[in-house]
């Protein structure tokens, strides 16, 4: 199963800039398990003449410092992927984003379910359900190497209006109209 993480990086950055048009710098968090993210984000940012800040996080003890780096560098917004390291710390990251007053775009909805602002990406629950069919096929004798890689078919944009209000952020109507869900 694919989340199309890298393929959607540009779209996430576009939505983030639409959400926070005044942000002169967007910080991009990434970790060694997702090394490809920064070059993809950087290339997209250059095509848009946006200033992006690379913030590598090598282990969970560096997460709080990463927020300090972003704030000290004047970041006006933040992009967080769903890498293993960062996804496992969703609550901490959402809390630090709120405390740092950084509007943050996430890759997956669980970040928003714990207080984050907005995700755009594949519906992870749909992917987990579809992955169960692969487990069933393998348990019934299918060879994993013969199973095709599946692309997501369901994507979601979710707005956490409580988080937006706490940041003093007005969600543009152009984003609200595209939202699959608005958490009140």
C-alpha cells in the first residue's frame, strides 16, 4: 500500500500557503526514515519562489528543539509528514505546534484528531482496511511479491476549527469548501 506521501508534498505546501498566505518561511520537518521528503519539498518550493526551512529530526528527543529552530528562524507555518518517528509522537507535535503558534499541515488525520490544525492525505483507515485484504490473500497462499502496489483512492482534507481559533486563524472559504470534514 502506498500513501503517496512524496507525491502529495507539493499539494500540501500549496494548501498550507493558501491557509497562511502571509507566511514568508515554511519549516519542513523530516527524519532519516523519510530522507526524500526534503528534496521534494525544496524543489517544489523553488518553483513557487517560497522560502522553506529544512528541520531534520533524528530522534524523538529533538522534537521540541525542532520547534524552537522553526520559531527562531521566523517560520510562519509548518509541514509535518507522517514518518514513523513523527507519527508516533502526534500528540506531542500537535501540542508543540499550538504552543509555538505555528499553523501546521499534516499528512494524516490522526494528527488532527489529537489537536492539530489540518491534514491532507490518504485516508489511513481506508488503507488499513485494504491492507487487511492483502493479509487475507497472503494467508491464503498468495506470494507477496506477486501482489501489486496499491495507490490510495480516498484522500481527505480535514479542518480543526478549534485549533484554527486558538491560533487566531481564519480558514479561507476556498479551503473550507474543499474540506471533507470540519471538526468543531
